[in-house]
């Protein structure tokens, strides 16, 4: 029984009879009733919501949707890309055939930085940690026979997000798919690149312009697209704490919203298409508390600071990627257990989509077998564990509620330090975020090396091991990629390319949204390196501050 007045608008009974029942009547649930194997019927939710954050209700502490996974499971979206567009396309079809419900594209380093595969700076990294994309021709190969109007596609791309989105839109148009039907995400979160990951190309103000231009373009032409995936994942992978991941991610999100509003959009015109991307670490309960705190913090930022009126603008919807940095090359089979714990944290924390790392990712790119096992981990949790049958199953626990409150309080205190420096952009340019992350990473490493922190199989419980199987991209694929690039340059209309690049350069110098001219350049088969070279002439490069 609820300890609150059952007639209170924030009571469990009021939520069950109103918000929950309304969503259930409209959308249905996976089954009725939900029961344990012993035929014990399960309520939709247990415990209270002292802040009023019932599922589907502000500030959404207990979930953004009223029925959560009782209605439908999270999107199972495995991250993949390597060697060439052809090889990656084969892996995507394998994953979709195996039950994956969305695509997640990994790009190689030259593509992330805006260099063609035959550039002297790129030649040794082609296809190593993701798929190389040089032009629209590669996009066509990458998504061959994949129904773009039906599949949701996430692209982990930042400095060159505009180019890749233009390629996706151009391909959709060629395939007769209205861009207004496209669903997916470009990460497009350049601030975390400066703070933690390092895959940037242009100066900060110009990169922020690219972000806002993309948001404006999508509002008008690709309205179902998530325009920024504000990422704490890479901040955590660089060595931050959960508190820093929360604070820096939400501070960056706040900076994007401010920039887009200043560009002329009303907050409710774009906020519902912002999404987030978090890490799931090993400490099960802290991670659950982190996700719950993030929802509450973002809801309050959007409603109280930016005056958003649409409830969808208040919702923090997020993808979760299990923690690659927590996997070990020693005893890699142990990583299956680690990933399962991390995935449980994401699910019990209310994620909207999830990638589970493969057991061998500390050694290299995953083999096909280990990629399938990672997907099966999600499917087992969804269909066999019962973890998705009750909404926010840990909510109401004194431990979880206390962790949620403490993580929020500590993150807000750190965000106040960012505000004192003028916000995320100045804090990054001054090196503040970078230094804080480095300090946390160094402390973690000291604790591991001193055995103050136990890492199973690394500093305790070691065994003699043989050489594990390691997946290596086909070295012949580079020649294939370079051959495709040479062919594109030979067969395209050179005058059309030059005209499109000239128009793009003129837009970059002025105040015109660069997305329209960039789309024309992509459709003419201008290469990524050519497009970024034109932009760099106006935008310049970022000079990283000294932080150590």
C-alpha cells in the first residue's frame, strides 16, 4: 500500500489509474498478466516516487515511458564497422538476421577526423577500428539492401557528423525514401571530443555552428532524426567517475541547447530530438542511480532553466554502451560476466537502447561468434531473466534512492564549477574538464597497480593463459577501399563537384546554413576529405590546451 494519500496526484494509485492505465489501453503490453515462474503475479511497479517522478511523469526519475519494458523492450543495437563498407554491410545483415533491432555504425579514425583514405595522415588507419567512408559511393555500399525507411540507424560520428548525415539522406532520396521517414541518430557531440576523446578537426566555435546547422536542417527535413546524442560514454571511458560523467555530459547538453536557442529556434522545436549516450560501468547500483539522477536533472534543466513546455522536451532518452575500458585482455571469458552486470545496470536504470560489448574487445574487433554472444546476452536478459517485467525494479530501495540523490547533488556541485568558468565551452578551452578526467583516471590506475582495487584476472586470481583467437580485418580490404575512392574521382562530374565545393566554401564564410550546400556536394560525390578541406580554410583547427 502507498504511504501517500491515495487521492494525491503524486500517489502510486493515481499514477496507476491515470498515466499507466492510459498508456496500457493505448499501446498494450507484451503479455497479461506478468508472472514469475511460480505464477506470482507482478505489479507494474513497487515503491514510491517521493519527487513525483513516476514513469512517464516529470521529472521522470522512474522512467520516461509509463509502461517501460512491459510495453516493449529496449532497442538492441550492436555497434559494428570494420575493413570496408562491403564487409561491414555483411556484418549488419548478420546482426539483423540474428534479432538485432537497430544498426549502430562504427567509423574508422580517418573518417572521424575528416581525411580521405588515401591521405598520408590516414593511410595506416584505414578500416582498423571502424568502417572507412570517403564518399556517397561508400554509403551506398554500407547500407546496401537495408530498408532505410524501416531500420533505425545510429552513427557514432562527431566532427564529420554533417557529412555522414548528408550521405544517409542522399542515399534515402536515391532509394525513394522520404527523408522525413528516416529514424536514427548522429552523435554530433563535439564538446566531449575536446574534453575526452580527441577526435576533433575544427575550432570550437565553428564546430558548434556545425552542430546547430545540423539541428536546424533536421527540424525542417529529417524531423524524426535524433540530432545530437550527448555522450557521457567517452568521458567515462577516458577515466572519469560517475559523478563527472553526469556533470560534464549534462553541462555539455546545456551548452548545446543554449547555442541552438541563440541560433533562433524555440526550445520545444528541437529538444525532443536530443538524446543521450551513457556508459554502463561495473558497479551495478551506482550505475542505476546515475541513470535515474540524469533523467531528473535534465528534466529540471529543460523546464526550469530553458522554459520548455512540451513534456517530450523534458525527457532524457538515452542509449547505453557497456564499458569497454572495464574489459580485460587477461581471461577474456570473464568479460561475459562483466558485460552482463553492466547490461543489467542499464536495463534496471531504464535505458532506451543498448549495446553489449563482446568478450574479446580488449584484444581487438569482435569475432562474429563473440558479437553474436554479446547480442544473445541482451536477448537472454530480455526474455529469460524477468528483469524487464517490473518498471524501475530497484526504485524505492533506500540504497538506490540515496545513491540517486547523492549522485545528483555531487554532479550539480561540479556543474556549478563549470558555470563559474562560463559554461562548457570555456571550461573545455581552459582545460578544466580534461584535467578533472585525467586526475580520476590516474587515481583509478594507481589503485589497480597497488591492488587497492581488485580486477579479477589482472591483479588477483591470475592464471597461465594461451593465445586467444583475435579477429583481424582483412588487410586486402584497404586496396579495395582505395580502388573505390580512385574510381569515384575518375567517374564523377568534376565541374559539378568543384561548383558544389565552391558553394559550400561561400556558405562557410557567411551565415548560410552549411547543410544544404554540403548535401549538394555529397550528392555530386565530393569526398569527405574535400568537404572538410574546404571547411578548414574558414573554420581553422583546434589547438588543445596543456592539461598535464
